C-alpha cells in the first residue's frame, strides 16, 4: 500500500511538471514581417539563365523571443499559385528559377505580367502563421523551346516514306525518342535527313549501316533508340482525353492528343467539353492514367478532373518516373 502511494505521488509530480511546461508558450500576437524585393520589374532572357534575377529579404519582428522561424512565399497570378518554404532570411532566384515559376503560373510569354508575392512568417515548432507581407512584381518571361535531335525515322513504314522529311526524334532521358504513326513496312534511323550516318538492325539490336528494320507494331507508336547500348524499341503509344466531360467513358471514346516536342507536352485543340469530368489515359486503357490533384496539377491514378462546357485547347505533360504532371485547359 505504501509503494502504491509513492508511485501515485511521483506521478502527480511528473504530471504537474508536464502541465507547467505545457503552459509555457511564446506570445506571437505582435509578430510582424517585412519582405523586401530586390526589384519590382524583371525581364527574363534565356541567355541569362544562370544569372541572379530576384532576391527576397525577410525581416521578422518578434522582439527578444527566441523560437524557430520559417518563411513561406506564395507567388500567384490569377488562380495559379506556387508556394515555397524557407529557413533563410534571404533567398535569391536565378533567371531560370524565376522563369520556371512564371511558366508554372502560366504567365504570357514575352509580355509583362504582375505577379503577387505574399510572404508569411511561420513561428515555432507548430508553425503558427503570423505577419503577412504582400508585394507585386512585374515579370516578362520566356518560353524555352526544345530542339529536335539530328536523328530521325525514315522508311516505307514512316509517315513520309524513304524520301523524308524524317520523323523527328527528341532527346528524352538519355534516349532518342520519336512519337509517330507507322504502317506495315520497313524503317531505318538516319542523321540530318541524309544517308551519311544511319542505323538498321533487327530484334531490338542496332547495327551501323545495318539492314532495314521490319515494322510489326503499327499505328501510333513510341520509338526509342539508344546509341550507347545500340538498341531500339517500337511500342504502341498514344495519349487521349476520356470522360463524360468529353465524348464519354467508353473504350473507344478517347480524344487523341498530339505530341509537341518543342514544349514536351501532349495537346488537343478545339476540344468540345461538357459539364462533367475528364482524365488523361495511355493507349485507350486504364493501366496508366493521370487525374486531378488540384487546379493544373496531376498525379498518376488520381481522381477525375472537373470541367465546364465550352470549346478548349488542352495540354498535358508529366514526369513518368515521379508519376506527377500538369495540365492546362484554355477556353477558346
């Protein structure tokens, strides 16, 4: 009985200590934040991609309080936002980094556009939001256009036959890749639309000046070529828009999309949409599909994307390894 009493008393002491510690709080009611921008107007040029474009300097006012601080910056343009979290009081963006934000926000290319930057002080381990500072910056951004490689696909199975011009191949993840349409026949790979340097082969293996490659996979395809391993692959490959917000959810209701290599995205123009939902899926099948996370943001296998009736241009891009992507639905 005596032992029980001692344990009970010890518990009370420990609990009292904990309660006392819980009551120790940091008063942040008067916390303020001032954020200074190094510029209020920037013109971004791709030639200066590595140079500094903008610096944010955070000045918190917490008196003598010693507590962990973080800073949140929200860039916004229309309904688009980009959020970043920092622990440093000074953050510098290069031209390339700021232009990436501009592209995420869908700023017009080559035109000045006002972007709001709302910065917030996050106080303590619980990150209580205190002191918001708002600024506006004019950003004139650029669009990076990707150039095709010197390699292309030519042959009786290719869209333009043996005379070309060859179907373009793009540098993607250390491979040369073409998205095109093939028919029954033969193909080869050549550089600069000439026969000076070319590859043929069979069974997925390449050979310099090798035999014509027999095409057994027809229709919309992805052709992958690797000059380091001397291999190639031809596979069925097409992206489409599916859903009751488009033509329907049926097996053949997909609206075909076209690859834009310069922007590395899939596109469909003048698409008639209804009030409803859509998704993007590969090869008219549900094995690989991308859906809604938030406006403009996609994830592999996520939910349906809500849409409203009208005529739209639709674009979609994704990171195959990460299973994430973005989309844009622009009303005509």
